[in-house]
C-alpha cells in the first residue's frame, strides 16, 4: 500500500492537521451518532404499521417479527404507479442532468482558462453571476416557456415574432433534466475553471510546440487530469437531481403521473392522513440505494476532487 500523500499547504494541509488532532474514538462516536437515525429508519422498514407506531425500533428483535411486506408493497404497481417506474424515471432525469452539464462545462471552463478571445473576462463574470439567480423564482417562467414559448410584438409594424419556440415539454422528463442542466452549468463552469486554470502552464506550451490544437490538448491532457474534479461534481449533481422533488413536481405535476420520479412517488405513498406512512421507510431505502452505489463507485476521486485547486504540493 502506497504511503498517504499529505498536502504541503493550503486548505488541505489545514484540514489534515485538524483531523490528526481528533482521537479515533471520538470520530467513531460522531459516526455512530450521525448514522443512528438511518439505522432506525432501516430497521423500521422491516416492521409493520402497528409495530412502528407502538414499539421502539431497538426492541424490534424482541417484540416484533420482521417482514418484507413493506418492500413488496412499494415495489408493486398498485402504489402510485409503482416505485420501479419511478426509479426508471429518476434515471431518465438524473443521467442526462449529470452528464450534459459536465460535458459542456468542461469545454467552457477550458475556453475561459486557456483560450484568448475578446470579452473573456466579462463573459466569465456574467456566467458565474448566474449562480445568484434563485431556482425557485425561475420555475414558473420556465414552465411557461416550455409550454407555449415566448412571443414579442414589434412596435409600429404590428408584427409578432417567436422569441422562444413552443417545445411542448410540459409533463416530460426532458423538461426536468433540462432545467437541472441549465442551473447546474454556472457552478460546474466555475468549479472546473478553478481547477483547469491551475494546471501547469508548461504542459500546454509543450503541447503547442508539438503541434497540438486546443481540441487535442483538451481531450488528451485536460480531461485525464481533471477526472477527480469531474467525478466530484458528478457525485454532487447526481445526488441533487436524484433527490429533487420541487422541479419534478412543477414541470411534470398532474400532466403525466406516469413520468413522476421516485421522490414524488414516495411522497405520495403515505396516502391521505398518513394512512400508509409505514411504507415510507422502505420507499426511502429503495430510492437511496442507487445514490449509495454511485457514491462508493466514485468515492476514491471524491476527496481529491473536493481539494482540487485548493492545495499545493
């Protein structure tokens, strides 16, 4: 096993020094306290409605029988269209909403960092300033654009032109992932720009001397070196889009219940007056299974990506 590489300066070194001062036992206590609610939720997912409401979960082995009925019910097609279809819809939203912003933002970040063109600084500032736009205030205008477009009447000539076409996206998963991709773009460009602009200038100069153009430099040098930060952003973006409720409910709403993602279906599982609230525990763990897989698959890049650009050495 290779030795752990300790950052020599910057934020990484400060974080490392703080962690070194914390006893291992204290860290395990923090982990146990943090995981306790999740353990209780997982235990209750194997218990019936009456057991969940009358007996603490830590007494489940003494006073209650374990059952898989909750999972069988939430995975059945008779509950709000079925959670299986909801998981499929969540993938149809989360995958393009994760891949598209990363792909486009990587190109844009490289252009802002290493390509000279007129107005580069102001365009970058304008792009990053979009981070200040609240997502919630833009949902209804976007919904109107997706369903009806936008028209403008020109003065004096009494003529109407289409500023934005009618895409008829209301009630589709496309409207959801398109909204996620658009609002993720400024943050992705900002994070990737900070990393790419910090790459050694010598490798770019050497590549240009060898005759490489910008596209070849981006594909053969920048992308391989940027894998940690790309993976870190992919984790955050996938978790955000997978667990989203507001955008999906607004863009799909009552127009197409069969296109609802898992989060909306789980919220509806409880039924009127919480009659089926005992099913929420099983539904939550079915919905959380795939983000956990994604995190552990990319976790080796996670810390490297988070600290990318903030440490030296």
